[in-house]
C-alpha cells in the first residue's frame, strides 16, 4: 500500500476498521482530548496525569541510574541530516517491505509487558490499532491477556516469548504459540536474570503487585484509571494473570509466586535457540542482541531477522545504545533484516536508523501511553503522528522511497564551540 502526502494519500492512510471493530469517531475526526497531542512525547505527559504513580513508573522507568535509557535518545542526536533538494517528492511512499509483507510505515509496536494494567484490555487495543493501520505489533509474553485473543483480533501480530527454563516447557509454549495462529515468533535473549529496577520500587511498583495504603491512595486520586481500567478489568475478566509465560496459565499479578515464573532463565544458551528453530515453522526473530558476534551466531542458528535492542534501558544499565552498534551488525548479517528498538520517538529517529542500515524500527512506551490516555483512538493517533513525521521528513530529505536512504544522508554531529570572547 502506498501512502502519499497528497490529498489522495491522506485518504489512503486511513485504513478500514478490522472486522467487528467499533469506531469511536467518524473517519478523520479527532476526539477533543487528542487535539493537543502533537507528537509522541505529548502522550507521556498526558499518561503521567492519568496513571497512578507506580503504574506510570513501571512504564517510564529503567534501571539503576537510567544511563542506557538516556543513551538511547542521545545516540540519535549524534547524527545530522544532509538533505537533497529539487527532487520531485510528490509521490513519495512510506510503504516498507519486511519478512514477506509490506507495511504502511517503517515502524511497529515493540512488545510491552502488562500493558493491560495501564490501559483497559491494552494488548487488544494495540493489536486492533496495528491491524487497522497496517503496521506490525509484537505481543509481549509477559502480558495479562491470553495470546489466543490477541491472535484472533490481529492474525498478523507477532508473539514475543520469554523462554521457560526447561526444554519440556519451551516445547509446549512454542506449540501453543503456533496453535494460537501466530506466524512470527520473537525470542528475547537479554533477560537471563531480573534487572535492578530501583525506580519501580521507589515509586511503589513491585512484582508481585502488593496492595497497601499508598497504592490505594494512588488509585483513589486517579479515578479515570481506577474505574476505567483496574476495576473494570476485575469486574469483567477477574483478577489479571500472567497468561503467556508458559503453555499453561500463569500466576495472578498479586501472587507471591510471580517472581518464580520469571527467575529460571539463567542457563539458557544457543542450543535452546537451535531447538526452537527446529520446532517453529514460521518466521523466527531474535531480539536483544547488541554484539555483532552474537548476531552472526543467531543467524547461523536459523534466525530470519534480528531486533537490535537494549530493552529500552530496562536491563543492563550502561549497555550500549542500539543505534551505535547497528552498522556493525548490519555488515555482519547482510542476508537478514536487521531491525532496531529502544529510543525511537520521532520520524527523524526512524529515518536515521534506516539510513544506517536498519530495515525497520519498533516503538514501545509511546504506544503504551497512547493506549492509556485514549484507548484505540489514542494509539491510531500516535501511529498517524509518527507516520506523518516520516513522510514529511522524507520530503525534506529529498527521498521518495525509504529504500533510497543510506549513510550519505547523515553526518556525525559535533559540539559547536563559540569563538566569541565572553
């Protein structure tokens, strides 16, 4: 599907609703609460106001000193654009081929755990919005809605698995994912142990979630979230469980045994990836790689694609920003699409990553915020804001197809020191 910035293209970008999906407003009409939202960053400020402090901290925070979190954003600032001019860009297209499918834009939704705690039926909201906009959505294995429901809502969604600690449970989980109807499996490999998320603890968020007076006060002082998300979920669907860590149903989010479900991955190794490749008949993507040597091993073990990621700064504080290692990994694995997440917030970020060799980028937190603020309408607005930024910046750069981008459009930036005498 081609998407143009012309009037005809503006109409084309509004995909038809998925079967059975309800529309909250006529096509092209933005709900009033979304009109002040002009970029993805605006969703973060709006979500901060709506969500209880512990829930917002879980989404926004990273680990220890947040060095890797900030490094992800700073990496994009290290490059400036070198645009071309007098290029006919009137028929430019943001369409992007990836893994035997063409998407409407070069970005998708990164996996985000427990987002049904920040937005009512959050995984379904994201899946439905992604289907309508024709972008990929990766469902997180640490989600609170059954994978089968998400696959039914969006048959093209991808599933991201946190592997159990033994072959029997790995095999059973892979079989369940296949039976649910997913065609693309993402294996996250950068979580051998639980990370040190001090920010979550300081804000009152814990796993398991422990009810206390401070948490109750946060709920009472955020009534839109309390009644529109938390109590509504319990009334209609019961206490949330981790539904997709195993082939069986996982533990409730309030259960003391939650930590045990996430703590048995320390001995996983490349042989387990080889086993998954033997079991899984669809597309296999490995996520969380930052070293070109590991990237090469993953491809040699059968990976069809790679997502370069430092988990949004949520695992090892001090881990390198993915953008910095992207060119080496692309050079090491030219036969597969190399994708990137962590830190993408603007269309310019996506274009810089593509110019450095990425085939695609994924965005996490902003879509979570958008779902929390305004449900599916919020997510669709976020997608369109980012798509328009990509299209507009393509015009400014003088490219009509994203495949034209390469590092000739970038120049490493440097600090400008004034020669003026104080």
